[in-house]
């Protein structure tokens, strides 16, 4: 597992963060969609990558979680799915509620049924999906991957379930860890405010759904200019939190990493524009020995792009997490 060297034509964290979203295809693998009815009567849309083994079955199955306002068609999800497919294994990508894309028109998000969205601490849907897959696939070794917000959800779930045996190994990429610190950090720079404005554009639009809007002070939602304001006005009241601070405190994975006993890879870049300075060091101090931290000087947020030319990009982190997880599964 070589050290990461950023591509010469993608210097700095922002090129690393943005390049893939602009240059990569969103249909690298063929997925099979399935709607799952959740215990609260909502619809959770999952996308399956079927095994390419000759007998049609793999004893390694990946469970995958995307980042904020992403989906199974996010370029990094497709990238990891492509690596999994190359190894001949199967996977299930979970689309958080309200995030699933229309496979015929990927920019179009599909609404969920219930008057709620999703958030960084929502582990109930992951638990439901894992139990559903485990019942269907007895004897299968499950491996989990989460990026950014999805990584926070995954780490929180692992911390909530010490001693669990469903997931053999996990990998989390570019996790913000401390949601409050990350929200405040993004508000301190022009680039951070640019990223936030892009996310808030789609999040606010989702809140305009009549069944959601009637539960919120939409004036506050529309006026929100940063994550803390939006989470105070929308995320907290929709999902049972007192306010943004309560949401951050109860949902940040930094408060759960000490309880994790599943072999877990945590990969971050020191120049990640979404992670506040000092957070990763604090997480390492709080974490259990089960977590293998890999921190690179460069890589941006869910970037880690190397290669000798723009048409020869190498997505180092995607290759690393799949090989790491398979190695852990083989060693178990």
C-alpha cells in the first residue's frame, strides 16, 4: 500500500476536492435498484452491484454510504464500486432518504415518503439495511465503506454496536468527525462558504416540500447562510434535536470512536477543507486500538487523486480502501 502522491496538475486541496466531480463519469458500473420499506413506512432506495463470480455469488459483500447530498451515482461511490466489481465482489449502496437519483436522469433527486430528510447521525437506516442483507445472505462476510457524512454515520453505528458481528471490517474516508467544529471552520474561509452554499442550495429546496415546510420556520430556513444556521432551522426540528448544538453533540463520530472494536480504516488528508484543524489529532487520542488511522499531507476532501496526466488519473484512496477491507476479511 504505497504512499499517496498528488497529481502534479491538481495542486492544493480544492483541485483535489473538485476535479473528480467535474471530470469523472457517473455510470461506471451497472446497478440494480431496490426500494426497501423502512419500519416507519418510508422508502429507502438501495442500489445493488451484483457479483461477477462465475457462480453468481461472492462471500464478500460491501455496504456503502455516500456523503452529504450525494448518492450511489456520486463519482467516488462509482469509483469504489468499480474497484469492487474488478475484484468480482458484490455491493449495496444505500441512498440516504431524499438523496437517491433517478437512474434515467441522474441530476434528478427522488423524494422520500415521510416528512423528514437525513442527517450525519442517522444510523437507524444503516442498521435496518444491514439486518435486511444479513437475513438474505447468511454466511456472507460484510464489509462497510462510508465517505464524508456517510463515514461519520458508519463510525457512529460501529460505536453504538460494540461486539457486533455483522460487519467484519469497515473503512471511513474524509470524515468530518466533529460536526460543530467542521461547520464553524467552513464558515471562516471564502472557499468554505462556497462549498456550503452549493450544499444549502439543494437542501433548502428539499425543505420546500409542503409536508416538510409546514413543520419548519421557512423564513429561517431560507435565510440560513451556513450549516449551523440551517441545522438549527431545519435538521434539528425535523429529526428530534433541540437545536444545532444538540444535533452536533449527539451525532459527531468523535464521541463514538473510543467504543469501536471492529477493524476500521480511517483515512484523511491534512489539507481537507472540510475538517477543522486539530480535529483528527483529537479523534486519534479518543479512538480505540481497532482503528487504523492513515493521514496524508495532501488529498483534499474525498480526493486523493494521483497520476501522470489528466487522462491518466489514479484514485488512490478508492483502491486502498477496497484492498484494505478485503485483506481484513481474508485475515479474519
